[in-house]
């Protein structure tokens, strides 16, 4: 309001000032030319009327402009409120629709005549709802089936690759991964799991070829390392997998791999790291963390599924622990393998182009 008043006062001040000057001029003329006093008086009156009219007109225009701006601002505010209300109504309708669908499912179950089958359906529904509520509460996806697990891994890989390709210059995003190599290997011999793993390996190669930095921390237990003491068929298969990460002609030129012993982990750390994880960090520091988890909930479980962690605090804690192990405990994978290998195995490693110092 003070701005409006000062603007109107400004117009009036200018008008009074101009009117006073013109009146003074005409008065001087009237003094020296007395025969034109009436005409000059009329002129003075006319000038002041014109100035007054102009002042009123300018004040009205300014007032109208300010009211128009006020109305536009008010309209924008109301439009934002209306938009928010629309969004809320839409969300409510969607929730209501979900509830209605759930009610239909329950009605269908109640229509089943067989008591035993109806009871089974009700149990299944109750378990499903409990599972969903627990996932929401714990901010975890819960155990994901193999197909969903690997599909999410590919989607995460595609996401960081798309961002990398859209950036001109140096890219700050990266991949952090943790792989467990334990005596009780996960059973990937089935055709289905084998296909999943092969496809995922090709995806990782593609990400590496496109220049995305990857840091992989490998964890070995004592039993697994026994394969490196004496050469046999299992040793050859083991090293064939590992040569991708640490030989002179590695297919992962943008991947840095380090290793630690499983025994260096506390029991809490081992539980939190699950069966390892794959994590992307985008340029804006947004992270996505996908665990590999054992369906049987034990260290020696061979069946693998996945789980996504949505809790930012928990994700940060896991990745901070991983960083400490990477910086303070882990050593380059190639050196770790050589240090834990027997002479015969070292000679075989040379044929695979591992870096083996004499």
C-alpha cells in the first residue's frame, strides 16, 4: 500500500510543481501586460484543470495497473491451490480405486463355497498384505525373484549409462560392487541362472567399455583360497572367472578390483553386506543399492535372489563401511591372488596373463 501511495503522491507533486511554474509565468505576463489579465486568468485556470485531469488520469492508470498485478498474483496463487487440490483428489481417487480392487478380491474369496480353499485364499491374501506393509515399513523391496532381480540390475546399468552418454566431459558417476567368493558357491549351473549371469556379465563389459568407472571389492574365505594352493580343474575354472578383472589384457579396463579376506569382516558387517551388492552413484550423488541375498538366510545358502534398499541412512552406512574397507584394508586383487597361490598355480596364472612377479 505504501508503494501505491508514494506513486500517486509522485504524480501530484509533479503536477503541483508544473502548475506552480506555469501560474507564476502567466502572472508575470499579466503584470506586464495588464490588458490581457482576463485571458491570462483563463489560461491559468485552464492549465491547472489540464494538469489536474492529467494527474487524475495517471493516478487511475497506475491504480488500475497495480490492481491488475494484484489480481494476477492472486489468480496464480489460487491456481496453484486448485492444482494442489486436484493432485490430492487424484491421489485419493487412486487410493480409493486400490481399496475398491482389494475389496473385490476379498468379495471373490468370500464367494468361494469350499471352506478349505476359501481359507487358503484368505491366508494368501493376509500374507501378501503383511509382506507389502513390512516392505513399506522397513523401506526394503523384500526378496525379489531371479528375473526381477536381474532386470533391476540391467535397469540400474542402463540408467548410469544414459547419464554418462548425456554428459560432455569428465563424468563423476561410478559403480561400486561387492562380490563374495566363498567355498559354498552359489548354484549358477542351471540353464536359467547361467543365462542371467552371462547376460549380466556382458552388460558389465558394456558399461566398462563406455568408460564408466567401476570399483569392485572381492571377498574370499579360507576354504575358497585353498583352490589356489594346488592346481586342479576347479582351480582353472576359478581363475578363468577372475582373469577378467586383473590380467594384463583384462576386458574391464575401467574397473579397479581389490580383495579382502572374509575373516576380516565382523559378523555384523557380514550380515549387512549380505551376498554382496551392486550400487550406482549418479553425478548428482543419488545412489541405488541392490543386494544379492540368500533365500535361506544363511551364509552357505546357494539360492540367490535380490533386494533393493530404499532407506537413505542405511544405504549411506553400508557404502561408508565399504569405502573404509576399500581404502584401509583391501589390496589389489591380482596381488591378493598371487600372495595366496602355490608355485604350480602361479605358473598357470602366467599363462592366463596374470601379473606374477618372480
